[in-house]
C-alpha cells in the first residue's frame, strides 16, 4: 500500500514468520543454536520460552530450514486445547496411521515406534514440535513424556521441542511434572530486543525491503518505538507498519516521534521501558557520570507525561547514539 510512497520494493513490516527477514542478536542466535543442536542430535526434549511476539516460531522455522537439520522431518502441533483422545488422534494423522491402530493407544504407539525406527535406519530423524505448550493440560504433558521414552539403546527416536510463553517454565516446576522436567536436555529463551537491537532490527527490515533507514524513521521515533513495544518484535512491526501508513496519509517521507506517539495512542500502548533505557545503555558504554545525568532527565520526563518524556529522553540521543546503535537514523 505504501511501498511506492516510500520508494520501497515491498512492505518491510509484515507479521509473517518469514525466515528471509531473520534477525539474530546474541540472545536469538543462542536460542537458534540450541534448537539446531537439539533437533539435529536427537536430544530428548528441548524447551523454548519467550514472551508472545519475540520470534519463537520464526526461530523454529529457521532451525528446521538450516543445513544442520536437513535430515529432520518436523511434525507440528500448534493447538494446545486438545483432549487426550484428540491428541492421540492428531498423532495418528501426523504419522499417517489409520484403522485399528488409530483407535488403540498401544497399537498407535507401536506403529509410531516402528515408523521412527524405519526412518532412523535410513539416516532420517523425525521431530515433534508442540507450540503454545504452556497451555497444555497435565494429561497431555504426561503423554508427551511417554513419547520421549521412544528410544533405542543408544539414541532417542523422537526429539521433542516444547515452545511456549514463560509460564511454561513454571509448569515444568510443578511436582506432578517432575519426570517430564528430568527429560529436558536443552533450555533456551528468546529475549525481547534491547534498544540498539530494536534499532538494528528496524534498519534490517527496511534495507531488506530496498529502503534506507535514515530516510524512513528519525532516531527519536525509533527510541519511542522501542519504549512502547518493550522490544517485542511483533509489536515493533505493528507500530512501524501503522506509522508508515499514517506518514503516507500525511504526505510525509519520514516518520517522526509525533507520528509514532499518535499510533501508540491509537493502539492504547504505554511505554514499557521508559527513558531510563537510554540511561542504562549509556552507563554501560560511557560511564556512570553520563548515566546519572541521563537518568535524571528520564525521571523528569516520566513525571511530565508523554510529550515531555519524549523531549527530555531524546535530548541526549545525538551523543548517546554512537553507543546505542541508533546512528543509522537521523536525529530530528
């Protein structure tokens, strides 16, 4: 819709989990490495956690599409609201089991075991990924534990991945699930972006769409996008996409802080990080004295509302930009 207005080849902030838009700051790179290792080496159970919208599904698809996992066939369950019977029926469909075996749990497990052994004998691996796992019932988590027991004397035949929100970690600490927790071989977390990572993420998306970051967003706008998104990739995409639509409607070529604030008000978003993000980043790079000064400005900003928050928090961005990774955007 707005690609022509901004001289872009494609919209840069679509909500699809397209691996071609993969952005890997250190925390995401570590999670991807764990997923690739767990899937390719047949680890019993890998647990992936992260807030909604941080990119868990994108990382899973990237892992399965990597060279390390080229021999892995993925079976995917993304509906946690299943009864035990429905879960077993879903397994029967995934493993292409029908007839009496699909209606009998012992026969179903026997058929799955034979299928996995046949595939493993040819050098292939079958993995089961369960998304939104924090919402699984205790009964289904117990069924998953039993699937983790399918093995030979030397290796697991069905590596499992449980992907879910941070509540999944708390579920695994429940006494009734201690046997499942004991089977966890790898645990990884997808963190929210820090401010410099948010800036780099936005710039990467714009460049992939054929644009120039410094022409589309001001530095202050990027800082506000981070504050109001909390560094969550999906929310960053929503804010940026709507900001570009609003900018086009206003016949602007560059999105500034005024446009971002308008979009955030429309979506009833509130600042999650606050101007202290700047203070923390500057402190780590340029010493405690600068950090104290920035934090003082942030405190004043929080006390005087959104507009004053923006004015005070961004006053030092020109100086701090070199440390925050925002230098690819112009200050305005």
